[in-house]
C-alpha cells in the first residue's frame, strides 16, 4: 500500500460518494451538498492509494483560534492501517497551536481520538439538529 496524503488535489464527486457509501454515511445521499461542503472547507485532507480515494478529513475554522473537524473517514478496507492517524497528523501541523480543536466522536471512534490526544470536553453535552440516520 502506497498512501499519499494531500491537502490540495483535484477530487471527483464520484470518489467522494464511493468512500461515503463504503462507510454507510448518510451524507452520500446528498452528493452535491457533500461535494460542495468538502471542497469549500477551510481544509480538506485526502488519502490516496495510487488513484483510489481511501480516506479524507475536513476542517471548518475561523482560521485563528477555533477549528472543528466534522468528517474523518477511511475506507473500511484500509481502516486500522494508520491512514486516519496520518490525516489527523496533517491537521495537527496546521491547527495544533489553536486554542480549541473540536470534534464529535461516536462509538468506537472515541478510542481512536483519545489515542491521538483528544479528551472529553469537561461536562459539556453534545447537542445537534441532525438529518442523518447512521448514529
């Protein structure tokens, strides 16, 4: 496996949808919105095995103090091989000095993020209005 991590790369909507469908993420049902959201993010990090999109992560940020990581996903065939860690490490190169880095972790992802230094945010309660169905 020859993984390439990139911040700027032309990415096709079909590559994104295939990755989201492989992970059973409901955002795949809104392909135009998903593509626009990712490509207009403050940062979009992609992971490739040659010309196959195997992972991505994006950041929404004010550019100075706060960053939120809405999506990090790796194709199921590549999970557990360090791809997600490489994406987060690239994000840390850019945002590691920020005052606040936030994300929402669900299920087994919590353990993954804890290994990378993220901790539960005190006594805060995650709240949302969510139109998906995979949680």
